């Protein structure tokens, strides 16, 4: 049976969809995260944006404030590609799981690999943005230096 809305009554709305997304304010991941947040705004998708790696600049914070669908959770935990990041990456995992409980997202969107195996409550999407090996091969035409 099909129902017809009664004139003057709003149709019931679905709960807003929520996304917990990680990002860092250091390079291309930042513009990717803001572009995605802006593109999802017309669809009513709320985003808990968890930043790591460095403090946001004033211009970056201002850009987030322009988006009605983003709540910022800022940190400076080291990223997996930084020097000796593992202790901070572990602490960041604890923080992210706390945000998972707080935000209660429908999807967790990670822009890094290290937190993929955490015991998330919700489905996880991982986006890989760069590969040092292939970047060196394409840009410098050589292998990266040994670490």
C-alpha cells in the first residue's frame, strides 16, 4: 500500500547519516577531506573530522567552520609515515575508538592504514592517497633512500 503525504504535514525524515573521517592538515589529504565533506553536505551527511599529524592553521580551521556538516576533533598525534610514530599511533587509536563511540558513525572513513584493524563498531572504508615507492619511481626516477 502506498501512502500519500497529507498537505501541510512534513514527511518523516530519516536520521542523518554520520561519517567519522580521519585527515591530516599537512598535504593533499586535507583538500580531499574538505572537498568530500563539502560534496556530502547537500545529502545531510554529518562528518566527525578527526585530524592528526599537526595543528591546523587558522585558514584550515576557518575552512572547516564554513561547512555546516563537519564537527572538528583536532589532535597532533604522529602519522604512520612520520619518524618513530608507533607509540602515538597507538594512542591515536584509543582516541579514535572513543570518537567512534561518541560520533556513532554509519561508516568510518580512514585516510591512513595504521588504524584499519582497530575493533571498530561500524564498517570501515580505507582510502590510500600515496605510496612513497611509486612516488619516487614516478617523480625522481629512482628508489627511495633506505631508512
